[in-house]
C-alpha cells in the first residue's frame, strides 16, 4: 500500500488534473447512466485512449447508499487493479480540477455485444460459444480478485473487430465480495439481468453474476430474455415466480448440453446454480468439438 500513499500523497487522493489541458477530445463515443465517454489523445504520452468522465452528482447519489465506514473502493481503484485479456485495461484514474472522477483506458476498435446479438451475423454465429467462454473467463477473473460485478449484461461487453476478443467494461457498480457488501438491501443493476435474491433484498454473493451471465448467454442464442421484459424491480420479482422460457424450444438447433448449462445458471435459488464462473466455463469448454 505504500506505493499508493506515495502516488496520492497525504490527502489519499491522486492529484487533480485539468482535463482540457491534458487531453485532446477527438470524439464523443458514448454515454452511460453516470458517465460520458470520449476518444481522446493524451497530450502527455501521445497515445489515443478512452476517457471516461463520471457525473459527480449521480456518483455521489450512488455512493451515498454505502455507509462511509465501509470504505467502498472507487470505480477507478477497482478498474486499475484488474489485468486480464477479457477485461478492458485501465491505465489511470483521478479527479479533474472540476471535481469529476475520470478514468483513462485503452481505446478499442470494437462493437458492443448488444449489436452482435441484434444482427446475429455470420461472425457472431460462428464464434458465439467462444465469446460465451471468454465472457465467463473474464467474470471468473473478476471473482478471483474478490469482486462482485453486479452489472453484467451485453451493454457492458465489447468485442474487438476483426479479432473477436471480448472485453468486460464498466465497473461502476462492482463491490468487494465481502460480508459487509453482501448484506441485503442494495439493489443495483439492470432489471432484466437481476438475480431474484438481489431484487428481493436478500444477501448476495458472486452467484448474482452467474445469473446475469446465464441471462446474457440465453439472449445470445435467442435475442430475447428468459422472462417477459421487466420494466421495474416489482416486475422482476413477479416474473421470477414463473419458470424461464425453454431455450431448446426457442433455439431448436442449440447443443442440448449448452442449453442445460445456461438453464441451470437461471435457477431461482443461488444454491441451485453453478457454484462458480470457473465451473460454468469448464462445462461450456467440454462441449467444444475435438475435446481430449
């Protein structure tokens, strides 16, 4: 931890950065619930990067859900600590002179998984299972670092073009996988991917991510969710009381072994799902052709 103290100084925060002087904004390429995202040139290094700028008011409102004594790590702290082929690389985080938290990350020539699900092009259909495995590997790594993602869905996944390398992005809702952060009550994430125990304000752990992973896999094959569209948390609770749609009925050509793996991940009770992302990925791998 000493290197963090040396970097941040006595205040415990990185030095403030004038973003207008440090970065040349090339184009605005996206906007999230709590952030703006730019393609930018870092004038200090000359490198083209992704620059994410968080909205201070929205961020403060979200972080107010956590008691100060929990010392929840910032998105920047979490993102910079992660190094894995299936996780977008974040080089730096800090605060601007205007008080905005920002992150500097690799800029990728990529498309969103949401787009690939919608178009179902030849590339996607040929590489779908490989992408599912990559997604599971990224999730397993995040869990190995003792974090719960809490927002796994296609809109938080990029796929590079033409390489087909999958990258998890956006760790704004991630929390440590420790008892204080597993406590009931904090419902965050997108309704259609939300595990029942989260919607019901029960204790949570990494298995909420496995549920979201299974919903995403289901959508990758069918272009729909396992349950009718949820517009609110109340509708999530209601539709979780009914079984999910049959994946094999909606996609008759799917390998029944793959369908069974995904359907187990959709189990209402956490103990009925796969115990870990590693276990789920191992089962997906076993269905690949030419396995020894």
